[in-house]
C-alpha cells in the first residue's frame, strides 16, 4: 500500500529518532527524496535505503554527504534519467539497483564505487557502458539486461571478482574477447541479442559453467571450449540470410553444410580446405606468434611498436588451437561437429542448426583433432 505524505514524514521522523539502519520508502509516490532525509547530518548512520516504485526523476547532488554510510541503495522502478556524479562518493556502497528507470547514460563516477558487489541496470535505455566499470574490482554481479547496448567495453575484464554477467535483450553483435580473462565468471547470459559468434576461448576457464545464448538467430556455432559446459541455445541458427546479407557475411565465415555460414571474428582471416596439408601460415600470423611468445617471456612490445588492432591481438590472441593449444591470431582451420539431442542438463535440443566449432592453428592439427564420443 502506498504511503501518503504524512505517513512518509512519520516514517522518516521515527527512523531518525530511533537511528534505524534501514529505511523503507517503497510505494510512496515520491518525486524527490524527503528533505529531512538529505539535509545536514540527520541520517549519517543510515545503511540501507529502499525507494522502489516511486516517481523519482533525480537524486540530490549531496547524497554522499548526507548519507555517507549507505551500503545498499534500491531505486528500482522510478523515472531517473541520470545518476549524479556524486554517487561515486558513496564509498561504502555494496549494492546499487537502478533497474526499470529511464537511464540513457551511466555516469563514469560509478567506477569509483570500490566496494560495490552488485550492480543492477536492467530495463533502461543505455546505449553504452562506461569503461570505468572495469575499475570495480569487487563487483560480483552485473545486470544490464533490456537495454540498447551494441557493444560491451573490453575493460570489463578488469572486474576480477565478477561471477555473473547478464546482458540479455540488447543489440550485441559480439562479446569482447577479454571476457576470457575473467577467472571467476561462472554464469554468462546473453540471450536475445544479435550475436553471430562467441569468443573461441570462452569456455577455457574452469569457473565458467553456465552460458545462455538463446534466441540469437544469427548464431550458428558454439566454440568447442563449451563442450562440457551447461549451454542454452534454443532459437539459434534459425535466421535465413538474404542474398545481400550472405555476400556481406561470407567474407568472415566458413561454409558448414549447403546453406549455413559459421562466422568468425573479423580479425581472423579464414583458411578453407587447402590442398597441401603442410600449408605455411602467413608471415603476419608467424610474426604475431613470435611476438606473443617473446612477450610471455618478458620482452614486452609497446603500443607504439604495433598498430592498435595488432597490439590487441598480441596481448590477447583470437583463440588457442583445440589440438596443440598454440595461440592463433589471423588464421584458423575449422572442424564442425553437429549439435544433436543431448541430455537435459545442457538444454540443447534435436533439430538445431548449430554446430560445435573446433578451431585449429594448422591443417596438421585439424587432421589429427577429434572429439570424444558424446552423442547418444
């Protein structure tokens, strides 16, 4: 039941008098936070503030001065269009929920919340996320479902404690390769986007156990690194390409069957069946392998020595060979294993157009690579 103005005043007054650590103002028709709450030092002791289902359009700029000890701030279902930069001064904040608002931009100041553990931004109108989110070293859950994101910042790999990443129902065409650096990530949910491929090494970390990419109509393959993971992929590989789309996308794809193209990251120069099994890799590929090996031995190449895209590849290869684990950068050989009916745990169903995609660094590895029998 919604609280009237008198009720809100009574609740706030009692909370101040009794020094409540938790203040619940949900469903109170508030267009602004009560004045007595954000004036002076009356509520410096408050730790948890719940303001769900109100009509707030903004937060006070002095929120960190008047509520410095907030640990949890729950702003679900309001009309907020932005967060003040001062929110970054809430140095004790561990949980922030701004879901179901009208945010179009997220302040980079959120990156200053050094003890933040959960960040909920679902159901807003965000077009991008600030790179500064990568500074949240203790962030465990990031929820940005139902926004308008076309890309994710590669800096998210700096969130070294991240365990759950939810990016469903956005406009993502790809996921950053840097996600493979998240050593604690256990669940990745990216359903209902526009994904065409997944990072080749996505499943190489032991921590990642659950990957949900359902309803990505352009997604026709799953990296073989996800072979033993729990994967949700209903509604993938079902989009029929127009002739123009097919011409455009064929440049970065392998043919798998008569009508299905399996896509690769744009940085990879795909090599189809070469007649010579001893085919020599390009000079660029060989050079990047040498630079990468040297870098692992401590011979660091500066960003000034290589073009930005190549420096990014040397730092984080496109993937690793499924057979010999050698990194590959611009060239790859592919082997396809059709997805058939698997057990319920893997949430894969018969009749799917998907394939498991094994990526190899050479024709020799390709010819010697095989998966254990798993299909029933």
